[in-house]
């Protein structure tokens, strides 16, 4: 039986990136070759060298919303409300405070607006606002930096915690592998004849929720919304048919591709319909949990960051490459003082 405890490692705190690199794209890149069982250090901008004409780069075009709110209780105690699902009413959120908040208690936000803490949800609490949640976030929302970044968000995070191709609002965490890409890098890839496709997965608590079961087969992922258009399915299907490499930028992109694997493999190029309605793509909610033993059907190259110990993301990368190889790569990266997690350096798994 595969156990969660098998996926632990020790990371010095000073290697957890608190800020992004001075310039986007200047991060380090650790290239892992699964066939040669080798590691190679590069700059992220060198990723261009590992693509060939007609290869496909698939990107997650989700856009991060300012999902973190701060306020005070009537007692003066501080409260943090982290929105994890704004599609529901009341919205679902994680609530942290200096003391236990009772059901029905009101919190005064920085903007002067009010948030009423309601009952519990499966993950956190339900929260009602005196205005539409989109207005609340617009007026006093903060960049939802992850908890291992031990500082307040700054104005620069509005840009650097967002990919340059972000388009569809809904994520409460960034698809961080994509943070390394610059317009110049993408333009050079296009000049080389590399194709691009987009999927959407609104990254949320589901991606980062801790695994509570040591027996991995008992873990259930929280669901996250995804969408892939007919046009992008066609681009991915064409890449498969010409046997081109398919690079997934990030674990979230990879999960959409694998969730839709049957639809991609069986795609019919001509327009067709379901129940009399024209087909425009696939969307829904995925809770696909990928860990060693999983057989990948669409992606054969992965761009990703370095992930937390015992996380679903580390398990996914350990499934994509051999677990022992991944852990050797992590040991190497720690020894060479690579930066880890959201604002850290990147890996390319070939």
C-alpha cells in the first residue's frame, strides 16, 4: 500500500520563495530527463531549446481574483476571510480569527462593508455580504498569497501573482508554473512553430487541501471548475494525431487534459451536437486525484514548480516521473539552493 508518509521531505525555510524573481522569466529551471535519468540546470528562458516545431504548449488561462479579505469583530479582534467558492450563496470561505466566531456574527471589513458568518460548510464557513461578492472583492480584496509566503501582499503582487495570459476570472490561487512565461518567451516559441492551446481550471482549495489519510486510496480531492473549448480540443487532438510532444504548463493544466482524455481522444473535428444543441466544448467539475500508478493519456512533457511535502501536487509529479527520480531531483535542488513553491524556480520533466 502506498502511503502519504512516503512523500515527505525536509526543506530549509530559507528556500521558500517570499518574492518572485526580479524580472519575470529569470527563474532557474531544473530539466529532468526521464530516459537518461539526468538533471540539467538552465534559466527558464532557455525552455525554448526543448521545444520542436509543431510541439504543443497547453496553458491554463484562469485569472486570480482578490479573494482575501480582512476585517474586525465588534470586539476589535482581527478576522481574515479567504473566499474559496464565490459561485454559491452564501459564499464558501475559510475564516481565521483571534477567537472563535459564532454563527450569525458580523465582521466589519476594511471597506466598511459587512460580512455575516453563517454555518459551516464541508471545507470552512458560509459567509453573507451586504453587497454582491464581486463588489466586495473589488473594493477591499487582497491578492490571495499562499500561507507559506509570510508577508502581506504588495502592489507588485497584483501583476506577478498573475500569468500574462490570464483571461477568465475565478481562481483563488495562481497556476504558478505559468508565472515564469513572458511575452517574449511565448513569441519566440511561436516563431519556432510551436502551437499553443488553452484550458481553464479555476485553481482553488482543492488543489492545495492537505491529505489527511495516510492511505492514499482513501483521499478524495475537492472539486474544481474546468472548461475546454471545442477549438482547443481540436488543437490538442491534431497534436496527438501528428505525434507531437504535448507540454502541459502546470499540474492544473495536466489535470484538465487527463479529465477530458476520452473526449480528446474521441474528438470528431466536424461540428456536432448533443441533444439538438451545438457542441462548444466540455466543462464541469473535476476531482481527479493523480498519484503514482496513474497512466497518462495526453501529456508527455510537464512544466511545474517545486511542491510542498506530502501534497497532491508532489504526488502528481511523482506519478508523471518515477518517484525516486523526483525525490533525487528535489534533493539536488535543495543542495543547489533552488527556490521552492509558488514564487520559486521551475522544473521541466521530459
